């Protein structure tokens, strides 16, 4: 759609809203404008983010109430039609709870759960539960929000922290990825809430990836302290296993790659290059210590050639001393 046309629609909506502020009229108009702009995929079908996926279904009125966060209306409709509580749309198989979480409709999500919505029903298109969605970033999040409130809400109503992502062909997310793995880099408080609720920190996907491995990737090679905290929490504090091999996932394997080639968590840690007097370095050494406790001799592993080249470039006069300590 032409960008100028979209801007014109939004300006028009804002003008109308200023004249229609009473009784939530502005919210109604904005929601409908958003529905229009985000209405369809390239093949003309509604996207999952569009409320129209529930149009012409028994759940249409309930869907509108969920979109507009009219909690009393939600309660009344469900009281009279309990079968709609876990209704799944015909295309994606998304419950209104999943839709509310994905679209950041907290009041609606909370109301649905209070009414008895099942938090463990996954979409039929991708096998995505509301908790898996909440563990990452929402469908409309452009700011990388890390607020754990949806994760905590769902867990408080019985969401299973070990119900994993089913996925689909050629998906960027590996089939079997757990909510815990999905939370890495999406908010440390989400990660902690999942672990405290019983998430299996040593669960492995088909390729052998774990939350600990994902956390190590998030921490290096030049990550911020914020990025490193996932590995520190899972490996140092929670003793996640880091002594087993893993393989490249099928969705990132390139032609000619050996699918049986083994990789090791310690090699990821070897990529972490920091100033020796920095806070990042201290955190890394704590992680190295836990590797050693699990029988992985970090100091005996080979430094990758491309990292050695970078170290020599960064520390041309002291690189030999640096590699003894990094």
C-alpha cells in the first residue's frame, strides 16, 4: 500500500478522533483504521493480527469486545456462550487469548483467563501457545519491550512453561523451541519467571540447542552487560548444562554443510572478547569457572582463527599476553 495513502488515513483518523473522544469513540476508530491498514496478506487473506479473522464466525462479537478491551462485555458474552471461550479461528487456529496476548490487550487477556480460558491451546498454523508468544516480543512490538507481565499472568493461570513451539516448514524458529529459549534477549525477567515456574533449563531441541546455548550466543562476541545476563543467570546461577555437543539447525544449514558436524558451547564462549579490566570480563570468567566445574576445560580449547586475527588487530602489542587471560 502507498505510504502517502496510509499517512493520509492516519491523519484523517486523528482529526475524526478529536471530534469523537466521548465514550471511547476514538479508540473504536483507531482500531478500525489499524484493521484496515494491516488487513491482508499478499494473497488477499487476513493476517493473524487482524481481528477480521474472526469475522463471520460465532466468536465475532466476542472478538470485537476483546479488541476494544470491553471487559464487562467479554464476561457477559462468555457467561451466555461458554463454548466461545476457547474458540479458534478457522485459518490460524488462534484462540482469542492468543490474539489478545499477541496484540497486547492485557485487560482482555486477563478477563479471558479469569473466565476460564485455557492458556495451553496452541494455534494450528504454527503451534504457538499464548505463553510462547508472551516469552518473545508481541506481534505489534516495534520497541523490543521486555515487560514480563504477560508471562507472569499466563503462568499464574496454569500456562505450561514446557509446552514447546511446533513450528512450520522453513521457519526462522526451530521446531521444538521452548518458551524459555524463546525468552532469551526478550527480557531477563521473563526468563527468570519461566525458570521459577518449572521450565526445563536443560531441554534440548532436535539439533541439541538449549536455553544455555542460546544465552551464550546472546552474550557474545561483543554483547552488552544486558545481553550477558542470560548466560550468567542460566549457567552460573542455575547450573544449566554446557558440556554437550549440538548441531546446526535445519533451517540455517547451507548447501554443502555437514549436518553431522558437532559444535560445543565452549567455542561460543571463546568468541567473547572484552577488555580484561571490564565488568563483562569478570562475568565471562564466572561462566568459565562453571564450565570448568562441569568438566569443560576452557583454557585448553583452541582459539578460533578468525578471533585470533581480531585479537591481534585489537591488541597489536599485547595480544600474546591477552590470549592467556581472555
